C-alpha cells in the first residue's frame, strides 16, 4: 500500500532554496503567487513481519552515507560507483 505526502512552500527569491519556515497550507496559496509543490511517495510498512520472512544470514546493505543510502549491491555494480561500502543489517 502506498500514498503520497505533498507539501507547499512559498517562493523565497532571496537565495532560491526551499526552507521549512516557508511551508504553507494549500489553502493559503494566493492567485498568481509563486510556490513550490513537493511530493513524495509514502510506503506503508507492515506492523509485524510474517514468520516465514527470515533475516538472511550475513545480510548487508550498501551505503555511502548520503541520501543515496541503502541500495542493493547489484545497483552499485551496475552504476560502477566506488564510494559505497557494505554495512551489516544485523548485529550478533
């Protein structure tokens, strides 16, 4: 199941960046006012995982400590990037 989260920001011409303090409700938008619409997909996570789904032994994710975080190793190999490293998904 998935949904969408949408936020609106008034345009601040001072530096062209979207700032949290510029967030407004859709009802506050005026005619001919410049604004940004930011949407993102939201995926619902199950409250519990079924017992048939187990942790993979020695499971890991690939990360590079940025917003590209947590990708599969196949994606890293396909893109040829070298800044990703393996991180264990379970301790113990």
